[in-house]
C-alpha cells in the first residue's frame, strides 16, 4: 500500500473519531495527517513525513485549537425566557407586599412579591425585577 494512502486513512479515522469526541484536537490531527498525505504523494521520505506531521499537528493544536475553543465557549449573548426579565422595569398593577401582588412586565401581568418583606409597594409604582421564582417576580421599588 502506498504511504500517502496510509496517511489518508489515518486522516479519515481521526476525522471520524473527532465526530464522536467533539474536542477539536482530533480534528487538528486529522488535518495534519491530510497535509502529510499530500507531501507524501510528492515523494517525501519517511523521516520528513513524520516531521511534517509533527510540525503541523503541534502548530494546529497549540495555536488554532485555543482560538476555536474560545469561539465555541463564548457566553450566551442574549438572555431568553425568564432570564431576560431579571433587571427589567415593571409597573405595579395591584399593591405588592411580601405575600403577593401583581405587576406588568413588558405587557404581561405577573404575580409579584416584594423582595424586602417589610415593604408595601402601592399601585402605579415603577419597580425593578430582582429575581423570578417560579411564576412570581420578586421586585424592589426604583428610587
């Protein structure tokens, strides 16, 4: 079997293994084997083949992988669902105490409780949503 074909098979095996692991490291090694396969096809001696593989693998794992991981592990840019409500302003519809009340958050009416148990927040007050607990907004009046 031709040496370039062996490198090509190694590249394919590493690429398939990358699909199952999703670490990006095996993908980089697969690319290194593919590049080595190309150099081998032009007649590079065995010692130089291993050198090419080592150099390409080292460069890709040390420099390309951290960049790829940084892009994959970025924090979520937008908040969705109830997480998006925390920090928003709300309008008190009915008096809010530690036991209950109603607020309007972005056009939706929510049950609410005062974040500070000693507060009584009258209707018409603008409050901030501090936390969402189940279907209840914990609110605190704006100053």
